[in-house]
């Protein structure tokens, strides 16, 4: 029996697991985070590895309301931002998160990362989807949504 099946058979453990995920974004990402790899050597959905700089960014997000971050490409920041939006939508009733990027296509790419991660969540962390288009991803049971907005 896999750990997920054992967890789903025990409602108390399920509640504890959900509480852990709600309380700690790092725990949730480390346990349930996934990315879509475009690497030809190992394509498909893979575990999201919260590297040390991702963990540092999570702490900064929790500590400060506003941050300016200068970054290189391909360091996991876009995934982290999209996943934080999904975490809010899943665990904070009535949340509205805006994912803002250079243009509509780029902001839509951020939203797609959140959409992918929601699609691979176990049943005890998932919730039905309402509006689901290029600029909005809604979780009506949580009264939450994530918006993709262009900065221009």
C-alpha cells in the first residue's frame, strides 16, 4: 500500500497532512510540488525540488509584504510564484491572487504552472475547478481565484 493510499484510509492522518500543507508552503511544495519537464532526456511531470534559493525566497515572502527581486532565468522563481498563488487559493478561503507578467502570454504561462500543479494534487488537497481559461483559474468551493494579468 502506498503512503498516499494509507493516508487516504485514515481521516485523522488526512486532517493532519492537510494542516501541515496549509501551515508550511515548503512542506507542501517538497511533498506535492510537481513541474512539467521539457528536458528531452527526462520529459513529463516530475517532482519540484525546492533548492536553497527557493527556500530563502519563501522565507522572504513570509517576512515582507513587498519584494523587488532581480533574477536570472531558469532559477525556479516563476514556478514558485505560481505555486504560492495556488497555495493561497487552496488554503485561504476567498483569496484572489494576481499573477502579473510582461504580456498576456507570459502571465498565462504562470497560470498554467498553477493549473498543472492543481491537476496532480491528491484528492484530500484538491477541489473542483470553476472558471478555467487563459486569464482565470477559479476554485469555487474555496471562493478563491488566480488571475493572469499582463503588465502592459
